[in-house]
C-alpha cells in the first residue's frame, strides 16, 4: 500500500526537534548527569497548518577521562495527531586520557506512531572521529546510515560529513559539510525536494555553521544550514534555527528555540518549522565529590621586584572580595576588580603557602585549582613558590 | 681560650639572644591580633610550652591565626595546634639530622595529607645538605590533588635523584594542574609530565647533582 506524502508529514515532523545527541564531554573523574525536559511546541510543515504538541525528553549520561556514554529518550504528542518517540544511545572513547583522538558512535530508533509500532519507524547509526589540533581547535569526520519504514514502504539513506570547531573565550564555532544520499522519495516530497529524474537515489550537499555563546547562566546558539541537490534534484534550500537556555539555578533552566530544520533523511525527519519552550531539570552528581575542573584561581608570577601570587576570583561586581593566607598572617587583603574578575597580586617569599578567599565577609574558600587542605571545618589552598 | 675568643663568643651569644627576643616580640605582636582575651591566652600558653619543648613556634602562631580567620573556638584551635606540634616533632625525626622551620612545617602538612613518611625521609636522604621545602610542598600538592601517594612519592623522588630543581618540580606541578583542568586525571597527568621533565634532565645527572642548591 502506497501512502501519500501528506500522510507522513506530521507524524515524522514530530521528531524534527530531536537532534543527534553528542556524547557528553570527557571529564575529570567520573561524572553522572540526569536531565528531564518538558515543554510545548508549535510545529508547521510545508503545505500544512500549524499544530501544537507536548514534548517530553529524558537524558542520562556518564563521563570520565576516557569514556563517555549517554542514553536519551524523547516523546512528542499532539491532540489531533499521532504521537512519536525516539531513543538514542551514544558512546565516546579516547585511547588514553591525553589522546587527541576521540571516537564516537551511536544508534537511534524511532516510532512515528504509537498505534503502528513496528510498521512506521526509523533506525539509524553513526560513527565519528574527532581530532583535536590545538587547545581550541579540532576537526571531525564521520558517517551515518538510516533505514525508514512506513508500512510497506522502505527507504535507505546515508551521509558522510567533515567539519571543524574552534573556541575562543565564550564563543564556539562549528562548521560542517556533508553529502547525503537517500531513496526516501516520500520524505523528500514532504520536504519540497522534488525529483527531476527517475533515479531512485537523491544526493544532497549540506553546509552548516553553528555559533554558541555562553555568558553566565545564559547560552545562545544559532545554526544556519544551506542545502543543494546534486543528483536527482535541483532543490536549493536554507534554514536558520536559534535557541537560548537560561539557567535559573544549576538544576533548573528554561530552553526556548525557534526556526526551520531541513529534512533529515537518515533519521526520517521531514522539513519543519518549530517554536518550542521547555523547562529543564538537571540532576547532576559528581561521584568523587570534586567540583568540575576549571582553570586555577591562583598562579605564581616572577616580577622584577620578587615573586607574586596572582589571585583571580570570579565574583559579582558589587561584592567585596578578600584573600588571606599564611603570607599575610591571615590578615585579609582586599582584591580590586579588573574587568570581569577580581584580581590581586601579593608578594610572597619562596616556600609553601596556605591561601583562601572570601566574598562579602562570608566563609573562607580554597581557590579553585589548588590542592585543598582541610582544617577548622573549612578548606585552604596550598601553593608552593620556588 | 684567649680573651679575644671569649669576646667573640659573648658577642655571638648576645646577638642570638637579641634575635630570639625580637622573634618572640614579633610573635607576641601577631598574637595581639587575636581579639578574644581567653583565646589569646590559651594560644599564648600553648605556644610558650611548645617553645620550651623545643618546637618551632612560628608555624603554630600562623595556624592559630588561621583558626581565628576561620572563626574556630579556642578549644578547636588548641586541638589543631597540638596535632600540628605532634606532626612537626615526627617531621623532625624524618628530616634528621637537621631541618629548617619551613621544612618542618611543610613536612607536617605532608603527613597530615597522607604523604607516606618514608617518602619524606627519602627526600632528605637524596638531598641531605639543602632545603627541600619546595619538594615536600609539591609532593603534598600532588597527593592532595588525587595522585596516589606512592606514585607521587616515587615520581618526585626519581626526579630529585636525577637532578630536577625545585623550580622544575613547581612547573611540573603547574602543568599537572593545567592538564587536570582540561579533564585529564591527576595520575595520568603526573606520569606524562614527569616523562617530559625527565627528558630535559641530563642523563649523567646523579644524586650529587640533586644536592646542588
């Protein structure tokens, strides 16, 4: 039984908001994270009126310095249409913790309708390799294959892609180029990619650029994608998506996004324009009890007039920040604000020093990055000056 | 003994007494920064008793002031001072035949942070004639950061034996910290960075080289 393009449009579009998830970044120690996201979306496709939908997703990950894994699930439901669900599993592996190579792989399975499980769905898998070229730049290459089933209709698709990323301060840029091959003519027609020949296979070239910017609790992301048919179609398309995440607390965030996503033949998701808003609840736990790694707050610098401890603390602009230690007889030394951070330079003699800082006269803390010594129901940092 | 020699000895004794008195005076001034009279008196009594027992008092005064900064009560401070004095006395044995005050304080911190005692005495054996405060401090930092104590002790000992300077060890420690911030485990970072420092050391370096200041 053949089905029209219109019949598959909305059911598959429900999956449009599900992107291919990247395994979590490899981390110091063992890090676990669980996340639940619930929200609403408005979805429209070419040639159809808009629909409202509810979206619920869950995310569970584990990462250490050489291995990371995640399992994610996503379900979408609209009152006047069918529901859809997707499960994704992904792994990342580095031969050694210092290796510049990282290998990633994953698989996803989707049902386009709860009423037709086993007859309407998609399965896909992908492999990627990342190579870090420097502290802030790297390249990536990979490929994916997908199989989509709609009743008696079956279609295969595959894609190969290369890309690069670069980070600078709070900004991260990703670029990618890919070539996709698909025989999913129903999906293509629903996405306004029409064939110009009798060829069963269509080839599409994509180029995409993504910018992600983080400032405090706010993260902004925007993606621009261009597509051109190179075999079997002359289609030329472009799409823009944007999103923002604001974390009210480390555990609660609001996520909003809007834009158009082009059809993804490997995962059977058609062209759709979406606007969504959701609340994200994060349950993170650090098994070893250590805080996430960050650059050290304290460093040693050689000056013409001796050795100084350079202390840099992140604290609100209106705060009063002080540092103290064995070098000052534990007398608080005020720190002055320089740009976005608080900075002090304290002359110290060679030897080992215990150091701590406080904000607004509150409890003393060991600066990040220093070895921590426990004493007096608190922690001080230890630094050695040669 | 000639009159000239007698005069020299008398002068030296007077100078030593003046320096000692100056040190005691400076410490007394620092103790005056403890506002609570009862706490100040208990700290003063403890420090004076420690002095009579032959324990260097400067680290004790510093730790007492740290306790004041952390708003610890007099009893808690006294307990911390007693524990520190005990560790310094043990450190004195490990660093025998002689140790500076800074070395004792550094070794006391090392003991408190699970650095094996044998590792401390090994460092002294490798460098019996120069101060090893930095080396002990680096070892303590590495262990406090999560490196297995036996591994950290072996690495630092081997580097010292091959002639690594205190500055090189401090740089290694900073590099380990940098790697850890990038997500590498402290253990792997130390092993890797140690290889890097080892490759910079002259192959012919020996224990004698390690003893150079």
